[in-house]
C-alpha cells in the first residue's frame, strides 16, 4: 500500500503539470472564451495519460467506499498540492507577467462568502465528475471539451486550478488557505452527488424488479 500511495502522489504531481499549463494558457489569453476552450487540454491530458487529479478521482469513492480508495484520494491531493507549488513557482519565475494576472483573477475569489465558494465548487465538481465518467465509461471527449469551458465561464471553482492561481499570485495567507479548503469541500460534494444518486436509482430499480418476480 505504501508503494501505491507514493505512486499516487507522483501521478498527482504529473496531473498538476497538465492543469498548471491550462491555468497558464488561460491567463495568457486576452480572449476569455479562447482561454476557457484551451484550458480543456488540462483534463484531456489527465484522462488520456491516466494521471491522478483529485477532482476527477473523488467521485469514485462512492463505488469504492473503502480505506484504500480514501488514502489514494489523499495521496492524489498531496501530489496535486506539491505540483501546484512547484509549477506555480517555476512559471512565475519564467513568465513574470503571470503574477499580476493571477492576482487580478484570484483576489475577487477571496471576497466570496464560504457558502458562495462551496456552491461554486460543488457545481464544478458535478461537471468534472460527469466529464471524467463520460471519458472512462463512454470513451467520449464531449464532457471534457464542453464541460471545462462551461465551468470556467460560469465562474465555478476548481480547487486544483485555484491552487495554481494562488501560487502564481503569491497569495500565501490563512484566508487563501481557507478558501482552498472550502473549494475542496465543494468539489468533493459535487463529485460524489451524481454517483450517489445513480446508485440510489439502481437500488430502486433492483427492488422494483424483485417485486415483479
């Protein structure tokens, strides 16, 4: 289990490289619509390369409700955090203009109330899980290509992307840490709600079928 935990941290680190590149291209685009579409490269890379992204992994805890999957989600999140710190720092050094752009993007997020942040993160979590699930079980890229621009243009919050913006903006404060925590909570709740409802519906159908026999 220790080897799997470490491997998941490394896989989580690789995932944030993809997400970080998405954040950078979004900040670099003058046109927000083009930036939102190009951000799709992040989740496309994560899914195709089988990297570990917390927001895409947490929803599967419903069908794998056990200590092992929980620990793997934790390892994934640790890898994502480490990756955000490293990539954000390197990108800021290499492209100094990113810091001011990241500050302009990140600062208004801190003005949100916790409930506003959680709701925005919840809606993002729903979209991300559906997009990842469509790729994993339907071999469809539609959820990713349409879902990513949808959550960005709607103003929803993605915890891992927000970590990158936090580092780029050099916003290392308790307020920023609490903001990220609320986003993680919202993303997690959003990620599990769809599979939870699907599981409940399947149980109801199974009971109806048994009653008919």
